[in-house]
C-alpha cells in the first residue's frame, strides 16, 4: 500500500478526509480502513471504493451507513480516471449540519476528485 494523495475539505462544518492509495492487492483495504479508524476516531463514516485489475477485475465499495451511496460515487471516480490498482477512502467527521442525500453525494465526489487531482499535480 502506498498513499498517493491526502486532502481535507470542509462542507457545512463536516470535515472530509480523502486519501488515494496505490494497492499491491485488494486485501489491503482492510488494513487501510483500520488505519483510518485509528487516525480519524471521531469520524462517523469511513467510505471507500477499490478497483484492482491484475488479470481479473476486483471491484468493491462500502458506504459505511452513510446516505447518498458515497462508495458508488467513489467507484465512479476510480473508473473515470482509469485507476486500476487503487483505493479511494473518505472519512467524514459530522459537523452538526445535515447535508441531505444530494449534498452528501456531492461532498464525497468533491473530496474524492480533489484527492485524485492533488495526486496528478504532484505526479
């Protein structure tokens, strides 16, 4: 596992921590989520998508109880950018203001896209 990018953004007092990882295997996601749970103890949700193509294609995403299907949104970002051995993980610390289903989807999309763009800038 190699962290390629990390960004933080705030939407209506909720904090979103987005990380892009290069994976050696799809099984690494469990270790990554454990790291996020330790790092962001106050986070209510740790959503992710992973896409790993190495002969076979492994795709997985998790909403972690969050509304708006953020795992699927993160998967769309990986597919859009052709990232095929990567995981996007976004941890959200609730700020007290409900964003609604559409607002949650937009916030996760913006956080995920920001992590990918940040990586492209430094790559």
